[in-house]
């Protein structure tokens, strides 16, 4: 399976190349030294990833061409919007009318949308978000892989099952060979073009070791590599960028400093935000967001989280529900409902309609097995499949009963692709 469409290089201006996809032009940042006009390439997240031999590109494009336009048609049909639905308030229609014209909504309007309860009204809100997703992002849905390389963590986050406080967890740390093997499988055998390497804040890896692993992956099996190792230090962000990482996934968890303090004893929200800002400054694509349903969190806080993610230049929003873990201090809390999460993601699409991708988080899928489809039809357009070796996956227990924890990579891909096909989505990160 393929998660990117080959593009043809039309023009090279220093580090920027113009790439042609079925007649549409896109810009990409090129770091390959031997690229010429006429070459076929894969790009991800705006970066040229690798060159593809002509015969390979042409045969992939032949398959894509027909399928791609069919998918687009299906998506277009599914994202039609009629704001004259019955049983919904005039106020809602006025707000959505404004939203679909991409006018910024007032705080009261955003709060109104989050407080919708009636099913017909929520459905119309989701359709408006889906309409905007289609309008600005077309039918692309990026599919990243994630390898959870270690569940050791020095932090004591109150909600997290792999925090240092949890003594009931079997800890693992993949070694260099294991990480390389998992990356090789994901990229070469399964066709992933973007890979997240994630761990707790594990002091057991030396930064040079991580840099070496990233360098080796990039050299042998080119892909867009995201790091997600927590607060590794601002200088170390530079080190891993130099090694070839081009994306960083780090949530700020909550934009409310008091809530942040309550759930992260002794930690500082500003330091976390500093990391995210620095990563962006260095040139990383930033994936960020917060947890929804934290004790004391209000609708206003959740809206502020979306704005903070946007202000931090998120290339992708990763906003997921907090799921209580039995071996943490927050075991007695209750998670939010699927419908509320869908409203939050739809709101994120209204707030940042033309820019950030929106991830369907595994936590949301854990909350409800139907959520993936529901939120793909409510503004979301990104999936992350778990490519951690099965022997370790269950121990990356940030919350209990994680969706897909027992599924092979193949099963996850088949499920994801068949859902995307049924919705007319192309598994690429290109909105062409
Ligand atoms: N529920 C949901 N998400 C969680 N995370 C950690 N613990 C939980 C939980 N109990 C998320 C945090 C972290 C990411 C890696 O996992 O948001 O940033």
C-alpha cells in the first residue's frame, strides 16, 4: 500500500521545488542533492522524501489516476451541505453560515457550538466541519505510523499510565536493532512515508544514540521522521533535526496553567511551550494539542487549547480525550463522551479551517470504536497506525485497553484503507 502519490519535479529554485500532481502544482522543500527536473519524487508534509525510478512512478500513477478521481467524487458527494435542515435552531444556522464562509466566530458562538446537545443540531455542525475539510483539504487523509520505542518515563504526569509513579507496569526499551527493524518494516514492507518515534521521557537513551538511529533510518529507508520523546531539551531538538528528524509531536496537554500545575506536579507549562516554539523555529513540522475532559476544564479552556495549537503553528492537531488509568491518581475520573469529542474536533476545523490536519487519536477510538468514521466526517483528516512490535505494544499503556493494541500492522492498514475508500479519502497528505 502506498501513502503518497508520486509527483513530477517541474522546477527547482534552490531548496524549493515545484511538483506536478495530475496537473496540480505543489511546492516542496528539497534536501536531496541529486534532484533534477523531470524526476519523480515522494513528498510528505511539504518535504521531498525520495526519488522514485520512472517506471515505478508511472505504474503507481496509472493505478492512482483512476482511483484518485473516483475517490474525489465520492468525497464530494459525502461532504455536500444543506443548511436548511429541519429541527435545528436559527441561531445554529446563522453561526454555521458564517463558519462556512470562513468568517471568524465569536467566543459566544464557539461556546454555543460546544454546548449543542440535540442530535440533529450536532449532525449539522459535523457536516459543516466536513464541508470545510473538503473545501480546504480535499480528500487527502494522511496515514502515519508510530513506533513506541520505550515506556520508561522520568515524569510524574497525574493522568498517564507510564508515569514514573506507576510501579505495576512492565517497562521496556527497544534497542537500536529493534527500532531499526520496526522502522524498516513500516517503511519498506508496509509503505509508510511518515513515521513517529515516541517514548516516555526516557533517560536511558543517549541523544547521540537517538540521532544515530534517525540518521540510519533516513539514509536507508527515506521517510518523514517525527520525534515524540517529550521535553528533551532545546539543544537536543537541534541535534535530532540535524540527524534528519523533520517533525515533532508534543502536546501542551492544556493551555490552562492552573490545570497544568494540578496534573503535572513540579512541571512548568511554559517550558513545554518553549519546546514546541523552538521546534517550530528550528524548522520542524509541529503536531500538538491537548487533553479533553481534564478535571476542572471548561468549554472555554478547550477552545483556548485549539487557539493555542493554532498559535503554535500546528501542522496537525492532536487533541484527544483523557482516559482515566486505574494505576494513577486520576483513576476515579470520568472520560468525556464521544459526541463531545466530535464537537471539539469539528470546532477545531471551524477555527483552523484551511491549515492544520486533524488527527483521529487512538484515545478517541478507544472511547468508541465508531469514532474514527464519525470524526473523519466531522473535520478530521489524519490517522496514526500503531507499528510498535506486538510484543511491546500492550506495555505502552498510557491509558487502558488501547484500540488496535492487539492488531497486526496488516489488519490496521486494511481496516484504515477500506474505511478511507468508503469515504472517498485518499491515503496521502496531499490536497490536490
Ligand atoms: N488518557 C489519554 N491520553 C493520555 N496521554 C497520556 N495519558 C493519557 C490518558 N490517561 C497522552 C498525553 C501525552 C500522549 C503521549 O499521551 O496527552 O502527550
